[in-house]
């Protein structure tokens, strides 16, 4: 039986069409899902949308449509964007789905019946865009610490979740599971800023708007955002109605979230799961923001293009590669069109594309496109072979540590070594001497085999390009268990080389 791997993106808030920041998170999750599938895991990869709340209700009213009509259009666009980016999700959850609504109501009732939810009156400072309550001390210059907008004083009857009840248990869990929150800086931030000062019970219903899941035993209340939104990770698996998928995939192996919503996933969500007597996710990774030309991507500022403009201009794999390679995972990163072009030209067109094209071209020129097994091996060959042979282990280590950009860099370093190997072995010189035919065959085999192994390991990151390379090689050895050096078949008829990436000329 295959080992399982359950990875999630956050469910995105569809108040406007998605931008490159949403793409960044989703591309990383997709790369992790594809990598785990490649290595033999039974993967469940989930993404989706968090559709309820006052902000959506307000925007729909301004647009003269119902909230559902408003979000339907944005979600249709989002699904098209994920298709454009080759996102291989297994399930797209919407919080307006009937089964999610029904299951959230059952979760709410269960927590109420066991005394973990109670009715009271809430008065607090509320930020509508972030759908978050704040204490006076958490505000920055009197404004929301997340988005910098005005907050308003809200007072209304509400249900509360006993978050404070689980504080000690949560701290103990952190201590016993040091890798639960990554990077570690996020854990220190949670403890110092939110947990150690004392957790307050959490407002989990609202009566001042109607766009939400009704509390079925008190219909004037709608379930407030976090019980609705966070439950998506288990309602999609059938909880609490059907435990088939829960038994198979829960707990999640990785919740991938932006740093601005880490606290909800490592404070509220674990406490909810403790109250439901369910296992906690194995890991929550709070990645940094992808900024545009140094500034935060903002729907309200509109300082971004539709990501499909970049895909149409430079290709889907160029966009995927840039997002995965450019940003040290966990830190903030910068997205600029200039840097995207530079990375595409240097890594994809030159290091990778040029290597594949000239190697396969030489195989056609010197051996009619047939592979020949090595016959004359020298020390320089062993150096390259050892690098390629160790690549599988190195990439696995990096990916398991969520160091995606470093995993890609390891592959690119091997490809650079292949280019250097060509310069040092000079196949075009060997081809002029018939007595060096076996040596030439050895050199070309080593290059083709290195390319095959790198193409397989690149498949989670740039899947279309990986497929094109493997098609050019015309090999059946395309799976993870064929990564041992020397698996490439002898007398294999290679297909004609094609340009993988055209160099992008800048004005």
C-alpha cells in the first residue's frame, strides 16, 4: 500500500480575480504534490475558495448581484488560471458547496453540545477586509496590523469558541512537535505575540450580515469565517459524515499558507481539532509574500497584471520556474518581469535548452540519432556520473525540507556541469578521428543519460518541458525508479531536437 501525502493551499478569498501571489502559493503546493506522486506517494492535493463574509456581501451589493453570482464568476476565472498554470489539484473545495455547509453546521453543533462553543456578546475592533477582530494593543497607529486599514467598533450577540481552554495543550504540542510550524521564526512570533499574553475566546458567529453558513439551531447567526474556512481541510474528506477519506488522508502532511494567516492555522485550527478529538496536521509552513517590484501585491491598489499575460508572453514553465526558483522559501521574494526574463534566458534557454538541443543534435550528426553504450570511460566521466548519481538523494533531502528553490538549483548545477563536460571533452574534435569513435559514443551517452535523469527530476517543477525532453529522448525510462545512472537504452532512436525555450530579447 502506498504511503499517503495530503497537501493543501489556503482557500483563497475571491473578492477579486487572483494575482501572481495566489499563483506563487499554488505553484509551490503543486510542485510538492507532483514530487510526492513522482516518488510513489498516494497524493491528495487540495485547493479552493473561502467565499463567505461581510466583504463579499458588500462587494456583491455594490455590483448589483447576489454574493453567489459575484463569487461564481471569480472562481470560474481562478479555475481557468490554475489550468493555465498546470496545477494538478485533486479537489477544489468551495465553502458554498452544500456538503461543506452541512458538515460545518454539524461541526458547530458538536462543539456547542459539548460546551466548547457558548453564546455571549462580543464587542471588539473589527477589520472588514481582513475579517479579523483585534485588541487595542494589537493595532498599529490605530489601524489593522495586517492591511493598515481602519477598524470599527462592533458590538453584537455572538457565539464563542473556548480557545483559552486549549492554550496549555497547544503550547505542550508545540514543545513536543518542534517542526509543526516552519520556519521557526513563525513559531516564536506566535508564542510571543499571541499565545504567551493569553488566548482569548474566539467569536465564531455574526448577526450583522447574512452571507454565511446559518447556525442551524439559531438561524439569525451565521458561522463566522474561521470555523467555516478552516474546517474545509476535513469537510472535503467527508468529516463528520463519512470517515473513508479521513482514515486514508488525515492528518494533513502539509498546510501551505501565507505568513499573514499563519496564526489562524497554528492557533485556532489546532485548538478546533483538539476539541473535535482529531489529530493535528503534521506541518504548517508559513511562506513569505511575493512582492511586485518591492511592494506588496494589492487588490485594492491593482498593482499587478493578470498572470496569464506572463504565461502567454513567456510560457507556463518559465512562470512556474521563476516562482519556484527565485524566492528562498519562507522569505519574502520579489516578482519583476525583468527578473523573469533574465532567469528564463540564463537557466532555461541557455543552461537547459541549449544543452539538450546541442547534445541531441550531435547524437543525430555523429550516430544517426542512435544511443551507444559507453565503452571508453575516463576520470572526467566518473566525476560527472557521480554528480548525477547522487542528485536523486540530494533533491529528495531538499524537497523533504521544503527547500524547493535549493532542490531546483541542485539540478541546474548538474546541468551546468554537463555543459562544462561538453567543453572539456570536445565531441566535435573526437568526431574528426575515427579511432575516437568509442570515446565519442561514451561522451554522448553520459550527456544523454544526465539529461534524462535531470528531466525526470525537473518534472514536478516544469512538467511540460520535462515531457518534451523525454519525448526527444524517446525513452521508456521515465519513472522515479529508473534514476540510477546507466538505465538509458542502447540503440535508442532519438527524436529530432526542438527549441525548448527561445531567448527573450529585451528592448
